[in-house]
């Protein structure tokens, strides 16, 4: 080897060592920088003839385990699920919860039945009923606040995602070195990885890298989010969130915001309606806003509706049709107290098939909601028929005969006033009417009945009405209150008749209310998540309350356990990724000492070559 070659080799060694020292310095300086990946110099041997003659720098290596990085992104998306309803319902049997307020009301009613003439006991019932309604109001406010927070969270997440997408596209366009990695390119890759990780917290993603170090990011549903150009996500929040603001895949029926992706070269796509977002924080927000919290609202609304109807609805059996109707037989039912949403029940037998039919005729005053589905009532075995009462009894009879005269062999008429008569077909004997009754909401505190409108819907009667805006039950827990007339005259908790006046010491009404609230058995909607359409949950009000509070508590506990488990997995992967790709100060210091020795050795070679050149010059 010539002296010139030796000098050239030593100089290349010095340059390589200097570059390595710069990387060690950068590694140490960024040891605590989030997302920083440890970097090393990629060195290759320079060949002259058959021998290595120098060291050549061939880029910078990022010490990154891409498989681990992919796993971390996947688990990051899964860990971003959040749910916390237990704080809204409260823990069972604690004060300030639905269950404790319900128990306080039943205790007050027990005291009233023991001392019916006590003014303080009467006032105590009214106050306890008010506390119960206020607890339902507060629960609704809490649920809707969580939904509003989810709506805000979606909006914020979309903004964050758009920023990450634009930055990923920008960095992709800066990577134009045919796959080689120098120090500045490595820093760009670190930055891009940070944005990709940020994006993975929001949505579930899949990342594909090409030979130019550029990435294309897709959702797991296959929707491309970014490449060298970024798509843009847009969210259209709809303002105040209430129990009546619900998401629907049909934009004409939806009154909550959706997320749309607009592609760089035209075209758009609804990510929510198509289920393209399956995990991550945005998916969690959507699940809370559109499912979990909607179901929670349905539970407290069902409790409010059942509690109201339990003490205000009276079922009156029909009377046998007069002999003048023979040979047809049937019943007369009085519809004078029938309110919108109330039900007339008719049971008849089809003698041709031997099938018994339970018919529920529901009063509606808005014909636009017709026809009603069989799910309009909670009886899984009935057949629901909605009838428009806005045109009077003649119209009602016409509608009933048109719907049932031929198909069921029934005949309806209006013999007088508000009486509805239903008869079978008489001699042909193709049908037999076996029972008829009407369930109507009592409107007066002194009707002579034990039933009373103890609870109201924002001051109006709760009757289960169905209108173009939906069921009256939706959001009832937020509007329910105590009949204001009871605050002025709490004696009506006992006195149910003024002519004749309810006798002193009569506990008929208080006993009835207590019995309905504690031992009355009711069906509850499957929309509450408890029971099914074919087999709805049946039980007391307290049993239902305990059921949904317990169910939400278990759901919250399960969600926490799942989140804790997910965090363990995520932390393990992050620690492993950090161990493989992060900066270890001890290792860098050891590497620094090695580089110092290499630098000194190369410098010694150059010094020796210099001395030899000097000796040769003097010899000449």
C-alpha cells in the first residue's frame, strides 16, 4: 500500500468517525424526545482492486423494529375506547342515586298509609316524588352531557386527524432520495412516525411503505386516507344534543353529525354510515354518542314512563253488548277518557283456524305516524292497529271496519256518545269476541279512582302519545315532574273523591300507589338493552331499576378491565419498542469511547504518514 493510499484510508476513517460522533451526540441529546428513534451510521468498505482501501458512508440506519411498530399502532387504536356511565347512575344503595330516590319515595308512601291524615306525611310524599323526578332529570342531563362531550370529541379528533394527514403527505413528498436514508431523512421519518402514531390513536389504520420510504395509510376497512396527497375529513356537528337528537344512516332522518372523507381528486364517502371506522378514539366517541348513551337514556325514560303510567292508567273492562245485537255478541267499551297513546284491547278467536288474537287499538291524533308497527306496545303477543281519532267516532268506526271487518270478521259501531261496540259475525260463527277493555290515563286528582296523574310530562299528561316527533317516552326522564296541583293541595295524595268526600283515614290511594310502585309487574322495552322483543323483561319498577343500574355498572367494570388489559399490552409493546429503538445512554457512552479510540488511531496513521513523507523529502 502506498503512502498516499494509507493517507486516503485514514482520512475516510476520520470522516466516518466524525459522522458517527455526530449521530451519537444527536442520540444522547434526543434520549427523552418522544418518538425519536436511535440512529447509527451505515458504513461499507471501499474497494480498490482486490483489497479494501477505505470506509464509505452509505446512509443512516434507524434502529426500528417495524413489526413491533405496527403492533403498537394496532393496540393504540384499540386502547382508545372510553366509557364511564357509573358516575351518572351512581353506585347502588348510595345516596343521590335513582335507586335511593325510589326507595325514599316508597318509604314516604308507607308512612302516609300509616298516618293518612298527617299533613307532614302527605307533604313528605310530594317532596319524595319531586326528589325522584329531579334525580331522573339530573341523570338525563348527565347522559346528554356525555353525548355532547362525545360530539365535541369527534369534532376535535377530526381536526387532529386532518393535521396528521396533511403532515404525513408533506413528509412523503419530501422523501425523494430513492429509499436511501441520510440524517435529515431519518429525522423526517421520525416525525412522520409520530403523526402516524397520533392518527392510530384516532382510527384503526394499516400502513404500506414503498421503496422510496413513502407510506400510504388506509383504514382497516380499506379507505385510503393519505399517500402523497391527503384526503380531508369533515364533521358537521348539529348543535345542542338532546334525547331526541339521534343518528340515522339516512341523512334526511339524522339530526347528529357524521364524518365524511373528501378525496383529493373528487368524490366523498360517509365513514360513519358505512362503518369504515372500527376502532380508535373516534369509534369510541361514535359508540358512546349513538349507542351506549342512547340506550342509557332509553332505560331512564322507560323507568319514568312506567312509573307515570303505573299510577295514572286505569283499565276498565267492557260490558256485554245488549240482547238487541243478537245473534252477534260482543262488548261495549267507553272511550270517553281515552287519551292519545291509550289503548283499547280486543280479544277474539278465529273459529276457522282456532287462533286467538289479542288486538291493541292505539289512539293516535296524527295520521302521519300510521301505520304503527307491532312494537308500538310492549306485548310481544298482540297485534297493533293505530287508529286516527282526530276525525271523531264516525271516522274511528269506519277505519276499524275497513281494517278488521273482512279480515277478522268483526263489526264495529258507535251506538251512542263515546261508546265503541265490537261484535262478532253472529250466525256464520267465523269469529267470537271473548274480551274487550280500555286502558286510559286518569286526568283528574279527584276522579273517584285511586289512579291519579301524580307525574307529568313538563306539566302535561303523560299518555304514551305517538306523534311525528316520535314517542312521548323519548326524553321523558328529562321532563318528568310532579303534578303542580299536589304542591298546592298535598291532601290529594289521600283524597280521591270530593263527592262523596273520601272518608278520613282512607288509605285506598296511598296503598294503590305503593302497591304499583313496589309490587306491580310491568313489561319493559327491549330498547333498554334488557330483554328482547320476543321476551321483554317483566318485573317490578325496582327490579328494573336495579337491573339496568347493575348492568351499567358491570358494563363499566368490564370496560375498565378491558382497558386495563389493553393498557398492559400496549405498555409492554411500547417498552419493547423503546428498548429496541430508543436511546440507551450507557450504550451510547460506550460507543463514544470506541469512536474516540478509532479517531485517535486514524489520526495517528495520518501523523505517521506525514512523518514518513517528511523523511522521504529530506532523503531526496
